[in-house]
C-alpha cells in the first residue's frame, strides 16, 4: 500500500472521530508486540498492536508496509502507532513473507495479508 493511500485513510479516520484536543494527545496507550496472526508454510506471521489503554471500543486500522513484497517491515509504523492510539484509533502493523531470489513469492505474500 502506498504511503499516500495510508495517509489519506488516516486523515479520513481522524476527521471522522472528531478534532484532536490536547487531552487526546495525553491519552495512554499500550503496544503489544509480536502478536501472531497466522502461520503459513511453517512461518509464523506476527504484528504489533497499538491500542489506547482506556476501556472502550476503538476503530482498528491494519497497516501493511510497502516495499513491493521484497523489503520493509512493520517497524515502519513505529511512530504512526502511538500517534493514532493517542487519538483513539488502534493500529495493527503486520509482517508478511518477503520475496527471496529463486523462490516463488506469488501468491504467498499476498495470502499473508488477506
């Protein structure tokens, strides 16, 4: 997913949830790292979950890093996660199997994401 699309979706969600206040920016959040969401071909697929600490229902965005199925990591969202969680939006950033020379990668990487 291109960063422009992620930004557009993020801005739409922020505007839909109302205007952020100084109090919103102080909201506590937690990070749950390495949560496994699937196992494909013996590879454990994991993600990091950024969520507000306060009890409640929050919209959740799933972040899939770019890199043409060849490079990148979920850590690319290390600043977006806290930013969104402080504003009441949970973010789950996931990894997927990256392409390796001489090995087929389609549809494996795509299946990791869907």
